[in-house]
């Protein structure tokens, strides 16, 4: 009897163990599948928008598909309810457009049922054709909002944020189906110096019977924020664990005394021909390999303006604002900064939080930024951006070519939360902020934009700074007068 019970227990345990192993194998296989799917998205974006923009556009595409599928990324999303279907929620009219002349369906009539029965990898091929159809029609997709408009309201692509997509009066069916968007907004939560929960608002709350293009920004913002937790980092960080021979890649050496050197090897490995490595040398001479980032080539710009200067100027629409930029001669290099960045080894702390979509910056300026951040070693830095992939920095007119950049003001409570120094002047950590300014000066900067405030009842502005409107929530590091101790060394 005891033997029977004993065998039964053994069999039960073995069964549980086999079940556990099968679950582990399925998880392993799904992980492999996800890796293939991510690679496929990157490949699609490279084919549609080029190598230099593939990672930026991959982020945008993942953002759009997350929004359309409720972050489930299932190819049959929506099919069972009879509505729009798939990763980009194809409607009947969208499918008809792809079937026209068999140009965007691989020669086979596309249906919602066919889409729902595809694997993710199979359906991604049609995602590529869908966006190719719009690109071929003349649509220019520069950011996640315009990409999403290709799915949600193609007529709004390239238009300003005030463009009315659907209204209760003129397109009641589409308006009523999306009524919740009218007046929708996103509230960015943070704790102020007094321990009170406060919010920054993205979007508006009007509910006026019209859904504008800009009212979709809050939904994209939510998916962008929720995606941070599982976002795959597309650059190499903390590379000291797997050191790369500096002779294989162009390397910016940043020294604690303020010097910056760009070392250009005679031979560069194929996989590093479009990358830069950044290495920090601390005061004891120890090397810290901080990160390897991609760089792109962009148009050189002279200046930006709210007014069209005429011939030689180009128009940009961003954030619902129209701006104009004067073209210069030649091109400039820009590196893509993938924040958050977190390096903390052997007494060197470089931690920078993400608070921007303008993640491109001049390669030399990035070296200066890293040097200044390392000099201070704070844990609550937040990067408010430099420029866009085209080098304009739109809608800003002071960020051309990525030499200028912005940082959120430092708080006394060191939370890293947003701070408006005009309404909370006593929360500004002046000592740490001015130490950061000193560090930036050490690495080549000399002028800054800030905001006039009162501290203890007396007028105050940060050192080396000039008052400028709308700079009550961030320090602007100016390109004027930028002159680091810099040299290039060729092998």
C-alpha cells in the first residue's frame, strides 16, 4: 500500500516537473519569436525610412501598434467584433486601397479574415505595404503623430495640430466612434517639494464636438510612457563589461579637466562605421566606457524663426506650431541619445532621465554634456532634449544643429520631478544648479537661458544666464560661444 502511494506521489511530481519544463520551453520559444518580431519591425523601418532613421521610426511604429492593439500586439485584434483588424487596425476602406490594382497586397486579394489568420511576422509585411502605400502617395511621416494619422486620419498627415479630423457636425459617425478623444488629455504625475501630488497636462479638455489632430497626442504619450518599462535599449551602455577595442571605432575621449579628444582609427570595423563611442577619464586617469551611439548626417541650418525669411528657408510644423529655418552650406553630424542613461561604476555616476522626443545632438556637444554630468554626479538629471533628426529642433528656433540642449531644473528634494521656478522658486537647488553650470563652462559652454525669479524676496537669476520667456521650467544651454578644449587625433 505504501509503495502504491509512494509511486503515485512520484508520478505526480514527475508530471508537475514535465509541465513546468514545457512551460519553460514555451516561454523560451516565445522569447525567440519576440526577438524575430522586433528585428522585423526594425527591418521594415530601415526599408521605408532608411538606416539613419530606422531606430527612431521603430519606436514610433511600436508606439502606434501598442495604441491600436491595447499593447497586446495580436494580429487578430478587433476581428471577432467585426471592426477594424490587426496590428494597425485595418478598416474596409484601408484594405480596399491596398487591393487596388494589386499594388500593395503581394498580388493576392487581402481581407480582414486573411489578416486575422496571419502570424505577427506575416502581418508585419502588410504593415510595411500599408505605410509604403501612403509614402508613395506623397505623405511625409516625420513623427509618431503623423505615423498614427496614417492609420487614424490620413488627411491629417503633415497638417498642424489644430486640423479637425472628425466633428459631430460634418462626420458624426467617425466622431461618435471616437468621442472619448474629444478633449482628452494626459496628466503627468509628480510630487512637489511640499509632498503634494501635482500634474502637468498634455493636451486640452474642451469637449467641443471636434476632434483635432493634436488631441491624439495624449494617447500616444500614454503608450510612450507605458512602453518605457519594456522598451529594448538600442545602444550599448556600460560597455566596460564587454570592452571594445578603441581602434575599431571612432571614440570621443572626455577628460575630467575639460578636454575632449576625438580619436579616429585608421581602420574602423564595418559594424561601427555609423557609430561613436564615448569614454570618460576620471581625475585619477581611469577610463570609463560610457556608451556607443549611432550617428546620422543632417542638413546644416543657420537659424530658425517664427517668420518666413523667403528664399533658402524651409517650413516645419511640429507640436502644432509652424516654424521656418534658413538652410546653411553642407551637412552636420548628429548622434542619437537613447535616454535614460545610467552608468555608475568606480566612483563615476552618469545618470540622465528622459523627458524629450528631441533625442539628437551634436557629437561634440554630447561629449560636453557627459563630462558635465560626470563632474556633478547627481542622480536627478533630466534631459529635455536638443534637436530633431532633421537638425531643426522644431518647434524650437534655438536648437538648430544640436549644439544647444535643455535640462530640467534641479530640485532641492532631488526627486527629478518637474519644477516651474516662477511658481516654486524656493524649490530650486541653486547650489547644485550653479555647480552644473560651472561644469558646463568647464566643457566649453558659456551662456545660458533661464528665468527671472525672486528668492527670499530679492530678484535672482542663475549665473551666466539671460532671462527668456518660457524658460521657467528648464535651463537652456546655448550654442552661442560654445568653444570646448577639443582636438581630433587621426591614427
